[in-house]
C-alpha cells in the first residue's frame, strides 16, 4: 500500500494441538476463553492490527505468514528469496506478535535485531498514539517471523499487541 520502507508481518497459525470450538468470554474490554480452548490471540491480535492498518491505508508491504509456530516456515521461505533479491526500498521489518502492551523488541533469539535508536524512536511514536501506551525498547525477544530478515534488512522488530498467556488455555 503506497510508498513505504517498512514490511509489516503477522502470522496466521496458532499454537495448539486442541481441535475444539473456541468459547469466548467477554469481561469488559478483555476477551478470554472458558479455559477449555485456546483463544489464539497469538497471533490473531497481530492480524487484527494489520487488517486495521490496511483498511486505513497505512503505507507498507504486508505479509501474513503461515507456520510461525512450527519454525517460521512461511517467513523462512520468503527470506530465502529476499536474501538473493532484496526488496528495493525496504529497510525495516515490524512484526505484530508480542505479549503485553509495552515492548519494542531489539533482540530476538539472543541476537541484535533492531538498534536502540530505532526502537526508541518507534516507541516514542507509538506512545503519541494513545495516552495509555508505555512502549519502550525490550531486549527479551524470543522468536517471531521478523527474525528471518535480520541479515537482510537493517531494522527488524516485534511489537506488543496486547495479548497475555499465549499458548495456554
């Protein structure tokens, strides 16, 4: 969509072996399950953020990956192509797949993925969007699709999208 130097990513799969109907429980602005099924907020929350951005024509390149929960299968395949044929103009990758509401990840899988300068600038911009936001750089990232692009693009991060207790009932 439009002109941008950013690739946005989220993933469509959810970590669960349970093949059950999701029973939603609404408590104010919190959406949970009845404890017998997994909500799948990881990464339905990230997908929702990106769908909102697309609807509002936020400039960027959008990828919805399959297989993140089983080894970043989709993003690994795309990254293998982009290692040889980097997308001209792209120099940032932002994934929407992090618990809580405060992290801009600067390390994933024990390796630097984004500079503190970039992380802080992104945090500052996010915090302007809503007075309840308190984003800051966070070096405790584990793994999501943006990790596949670290050696290709200068800045690769993962942003909190508000879910809790991922991968659990």
